[in-house]
C-alpha cells in the first residue's frame, strides 16, 4: 500500500512541474516551444495569414500533442521582433490574453536584447529563459520591433 501511495504522490508531483512556453512568430516560420526541465519540444508552422488567424488553435494542438495543459505552463516567452507585423501583433495579443485569464508570468524578448551573447547560445531555445533573466527582460509588450 505504501508503494502505491508513493507512486500516486510521484505522479501528482510530475504534473506540478511547471513548463515554459515560447512563441516566436516574427520570421518566415512560427516556432512553438515547450521546455520541461531539460526536455524541449518544438513545432514549426508556415508564417502565413491563415496560420496567424488560427494561432491559438495551433498552440492548443501543440500543447495537447505534447500532453501539456495551459495550467502546467509557469511562464511564457514571446519574441517581440523585429519581424513580421502580423506575427508580432498576433503572438503578443495571445500572450496578453493567456496572462489575463491564467495569470501566467510572461516575458517579451528580442534577439537584439542578447547582442553580447554567442550566436550558438542565442539560437538555442532552452537558453531563452536564462538569457531573459540575465538581461532582466520584463513584461515589455509595449515596444514591439516591426520591420518596415
């Protein structure tokens, strides 16, 4: 009985591990990333008007595919550009909506925030949360960087 009880506790604790969701829709592809401990799950989609219109559905399907619910997300990271106006506007709006409804912490980064870093580190999704912490990136959704 004790073994069974311990197994249930372990399962409960595994489900409590908070995950990170990264949304990057500024370039020619939309990138969705889940970081859970040292595991990383990614998905890419074509950067198109059709996909921007259904970005929340793509995020929902991505979470389900990786057996994650929005309630398991502890922090959100969104790329604020420079890049596609529609991609930035859509992803920022979604992050604001998730934050408003679920009170999940969010951070809005730009790769230009990390100019002093090695390119390998910048291009590694798992590094985004630590880089945001290092450079004290906050909830700065006010100043997106659009390309002309």
